[in-house]
C-alpha cells in the first residue's frame, strides 16, 4: 500500500471521528451524596450585603468546571453564580431569584453560561442555556437569608467536557479549620460598582458554629442550615455578585454563597447555606445517582465547534487524493 493511501485512510478516520463528536469517556456510576472525612444589581439586594471575591486569585480555565454565571437574558449582565449538579440542574442562592418586589423572577429571563472564566471575552468551548423552571426553597426568608437555596432547571442540558462538569455534594459535616475554595465574578472590594471580568477564587477556612454566632451576634443571627467561613483578621472573602456560587471543600460542594456584613471585614466571616441540611430537599427534584458522559474534546466545546476543523480535513482529503 502506497504512503498516499495510508495517509488518506488515517486522515479519513480522523475526519469520521470528529464529525461524530467522538470520543466519549463513560464515567463510573456516581453517587453524588458522598460522606467526607473531614451593574447595580436589581436582584441581589437583601438586607445584609449578599454573597460577597476580595483579594482572590484569578482562576485558570477548567479549574472550576462546575461554576456557572447567571445573567440577564437580554442585557447578558452577570448577577449571580451557580453550581452544576447534573446536565439539566443548577444550584444557586434563593435571594438571587428574587426581584426588587420580593417576587421570584421569571425563568425565561435567566441565561446560564458554563465553561468560561471571562465575562466579556467568550471562548468557543463555552455552553449556554435558558432556564425552564425556578424552584426556590419554600421556606426561604429574604430578611434572614434562612433556607437561601434555589434550583434552576435548564431548557437545554449541558454536555459535560473538561470545562463543564458537575460538582459532587458532600453531606457529612466538615471539620472547622478545613480550608475550602469559593469562586465567582463578584465585586473585588466592598462598595464596589462593578463585577470582575475574570473568574476569581479565594481559600477560606471553616469556622466553628459557636464562634460564628458569637462574631455575628451584633449583626445578624446564624440560623440552622448556615455556616461561616473566613479569616478573623479579614482581608479575604467573597463579595457582592458571588452569591449563589458554590463552596468546594476537598473537591465536594459543601455550601452556597449567601451573605454577610460587608466584604472581608475583620471579625465578620461570610455566611453559607449548608448543603448537609438541604440535601433531602434537593433530592426531591434532582436525580443525583445517574450516569454521565464527558466529551474528551481536545479542541474544546461541543461537537458543533468542530465543524470548521472537519471541513478543513475534508479539503485535505481531496488534496491528497488528487496529488
């Protein structure tokens, strides 16, 4: 067999693989409830300054594949974060889903973006979907931020790949002192007037609940279902615009960014919804034990983004054939 025929067969095989959107890698069965050892925003405005990343680090593409940006459908402005649970479900904060009249915002007005770290400079690998249903916890209290969780059902399920993946939820108690990560596009300082263009993250230690309640005694209560994280000296924290994003501890989704007093103030840690408490409510709607596939696409994005590459390979086939 001539070298031309061998090369032709190799290129043709690659061409077929690309247009089929292959390859896929099957993930093992995933029980997602694992115990662990250890611009001005109209929506995000509860009494306590919500969801607050201050003095954080710029995230790398694919470092937080579970993170999504919630945006307004028509202006595409970012207003909150969220975390991917399954291809069609995203978890966020309840207060992110309330308008200025304390009514749940319409699902069709929400755009969900996954697989990117820059708000203004989109990449070919990003995925997006509108929202089909908004489910806010029935006992959510806007004034105290009690039960500050909500679920979003997507119109178009995400396709998992290296940049877009679900987060496994931790249901057992984390030990105080555990250092966790919070990511988001929120304000980088208190009283800021714009969100960050790049996804930022910060490491924060968990605080004991008694210490948390003592620190917050003069400002707000810390209801059951919430925990605190932060540094007593302040300086690092989440900030407004980060609300609804997830706190990841040892690779597991442990909390949802909720609120607090100021951003990175000394002695005032951030408040997070504790997913140990809300796992039964989440499982009422979301099947967390299903199998998923991840597209191992070296070019990034969905199969549709490979169309130009497939076209070039087809052209190359013609050239080789006629040489």
